C-alpha cells in the first residue's frame, strides 16, 4: 500500500457485479488475438517511429491507440463540450492533461485523442508487453511507496512540460469504479505551476450500447490485469466516452519548488490546490 497516495474504496466483489451482455467465446478469442497483434506491432514499430517528426508520431499514436481499442471491442466517442475543435488542437505544446481514472483503458483512450507522455506507477514497467512499450514512449514513472521521490517526479514532469510536450496524469492517485471517484491530489499540479503550463481536464465515462453506465472496465482493488482484460473482451457493446474540456490557464507566475517556505511557497501551494479543485470540478461536471 502506498504511504502517501490514497487507496480507492472500490473492490471487485462490490463494484464489478454489473450485468452486461456478452459475446460468444470465439469472438473473445478473436479480440484477444487482434489486440495482441496490434500491441506487438506497436512494440516493433516504436523505435523507427521515434525517428519521425512529432506531428507524424502523434498521428500514428492516435491511429494505433484507436486500433487497440477497436480490437478489444470498445467503441470510442471523442469530443469536446458542444462539439468544437478536435481535442488534440485545443491547446498546443506542454499541457498537463488530467483525467478521472477508471481503467487501464484510460491511457489508450486519451492517446486516441491527445497523445502525450504519461505518468505511471513503477509497477506498470513490469507489465508484460505493455510495460516496455510505455517505457519506450517516454513515460515518467512514480514510486508511490517512496514519498521522498515526489519532488523529483514533479520536477521531471515540469521539465517535460517546458519542452513543449503534453503530460497525461490521473491525479486521483488510484483507479475507481466510475460510480465513485476520488479527490484530485494537488501535488502533481505543481508541475503546471512551475512550468507555467495549461491544465486540460478530461472526463472518461464507460457505457453500454443502450446508454447504461457500466463498471465492467474498472480496474480496482486486487483485480488482476489478465482478469480485467478477459472481462473487457467479453462484453458486448462497450462504449467509452472521452470529453476534452476547456483548458485552465496557468497561474500568472511560475513557482519554484514543491515545498517552498514563506509567502511565495504559500502562494505556490495555493495555486496547485486551486488548479486541482478547478480541474476536478470540470471533470465531475460532465454527465
């Protein structure tokens, strides 16, 4: 258990019992096979793709993410409030993209609309196939059991933002089932304060084809990755709705450190807390 990040109260036995229509076993095998082939293709092509211009890499990442989700049987709806511009062009450069966290599917879902470097727990690095892939993609890893590494992580994220690259984070600190959610922790918003970067809230919702909310994709508690994957490929008509909300502008002046003392430190602390509250309010305002 993490010594500083919250643990969600959601558990598989209480949150993953929602009835959902299922596909036949041959279709499940087909989906798993298609997903594996697509992911392996991404692993093989990741090195040469890194040599391409950034815009080309982003287009290929969006395409690959959508192919992975389609292989799993997930229908993706990307949008902004009231239509508007494509989510990837709302704000350019280094933007802190923050979203509610339900499932491991959340990462390719956001990448399908707005690719960026992710922040992930160190355990992800050890996941089969996906671990090396996210590491090669420039993921910033966070050791949730070592509090003293947090300032270095914030500094690393701020440097990526200053370099003009978006960073995707899930500030709840844990996955929730979707019916319940956690508080956005302010610590990582300090990176946006230091870099003078915009914060773009994103809301992720999962539904069935008939419009009913579902917790089937949730990855909570002691749920295993393979168990969760098997549950996702079994469901019929899974729809993921991803809403890219209006960006929140950065504070007037960047700060300088996570734990500064005196009035300036208090202002920086207040700035990151204000950003966290504003982003959570925006995310929770989407129904």
